[in-house]
């Protein structure tokens, strides 16, 4: 399945400079409709107002972090199938496993390259089915880093 470059993307990060960098990178990839949100709460509001084809979110934000946003999206019938890529400075296996079990479609550790972002977007688009709730083994989780 190919990536739909005409589909709107939502970038969620509490740091203005990171939002700008991510916006620039996804536009260089070819996406033209890019919105940003300051945190998970802001993202949920925007997700309720517009249909997005992809969410790229930082893990650590306040008041609602990326993990809570992911869980909220996966428990909402209207949002559960939207591909979700998690970005974090922490690549602890426990976090990768938790995010995978919650239904994340891709995981990126900071710092990352434009190629890594592009590859993870393609992976997320292709890996749209919801994750099962079965336990994830550590070697599988390492492939997501």
C-alpha cells in the first residue's frame, strides 16, 4: 500500500522548534496538509475537528503525553485506525513494548534523520491493522527502534 501524500498529518510536540523541524521534514517528503498540536489534549481537539491520515507525536509532553494520546485514540472508534508514530528521546525497551501493545504503528528515537522519518511513515502506513493485546517479546520490539 502506498502512502497518501494528500492526506492531512497531525504533528504533536510541546517544543516549537521540533514542530517546525518535523513540519519541514514531512513537507520535503511530499505532504502538503500538515497541522500541529502542543500536546495530547490539543491533538484530541484537532482530531475531533478534522480527519487525519497520520499522527506523529512526541512521548513526553504536559498535560497529556503521547502515550496517553495513543491510548485515547485507540479507544475511540473514530480515531482507532489512524496510523500513529511515537517519537522519544528514551528508547527503553519497556516504553517500546508499552507503545506497541497500545497500538503504535512506528517508533522513532531522537535524534533521527529525514530518511528514518520517511521509512517510519511508510512502515506506519503499511502496518495499519490494530495491534493485538498479546504480550510482545523484546526482540520484536527492538525492530521498532
